C-alpha cells in the first residue's frame, strides 16, 4: 500500500513529507510553551527591556520561518516538475524576505515605543529638552515602517525575478511624479515635520 504511486511519488514519501510539516508544527508548539514559561519569565527579571522586546518580537517570525523551512524540505524531497520546483523556490524566497522584514519592522517599532515614547512619557526633562512627544515618535515609527517594508518588498520582488534596477527606477519616477502633482501637500507635510522637530507647540 505504501508503494502506490500518487502524482509521481509513493504514498510513503507523501506521508514522510507530511510528517516533516507536522514535526515543524510540534516544534512551534514547544517554542510557544518554552517562550511563555521560561524565556519571558527570565526576561522580565532583568531591568533592561531590550531582552523583553527581542523575545516578544522574535517568537512569531521564528515559528513562521520554521514552517517555511519544513514546507521547502518536504516538497524538495518529492519528485515534482521543474516548473513547480522553480515556482516553489521563488515563493519560499519571497515569503522568507517578507518574514524577516516583518520581524525587523516589528522590532524597530517596539524599540521606538519603549525607548522614546514611554521614556518621554515618564521623563519630563527628556521630553522638554529634546522635544520628543508621542506625535513626533509616531511619525518616526510610520516613516521607519514604510522604509523597511518598501525595502523588503523590493528585495522580495527582485528574488521573484523582477529587475531591481527597473523597480527602483519606477519608484523614483513615481515619487517625482507624485511630488510634482501634489506640491502643496508635500510642503504641508514637511512644514508639519519641521514644527514637530522644533517643538513649537
């Protein structure tokens, strides 16, 4: 029965590949338990918040990465068509880049929130001296998030086979066109940004 062929592979090979994916899910379940019971408890005991941020930010991307590796390993050991293998590899690269981008964007947002927003709320001297209020840091978070995701999407599209130079050229031309078409809006945005930097209000 295990030697029967289904889509160019034996039933045994299909079961082994499914077992690899199932094993990855079990590992993710163990990571969740270990993180909740041990890592987060250890991180809370330290005075520094950096380890808390890293532990909380890394869990989900790590589990997604494990599942991606398991799916890639499971299908790469099967006899599939070359077009299927090429497509699977491109999808794997794109999802891996997006997963790393997700981790970096989440980590940066958590760091900005902890060391700037909460610090400015707790420390009046810090807020008054550097003019760092929640509105300014919120704007910085959005800018960083946009830049990180833009870079991640460009790298992902480049891995998909698109020309990176053409993508960057299109983004540059599109940015110039938008800036020329909305000059007043761009002026207002930069004016608001300047007001936030100067701490006028």
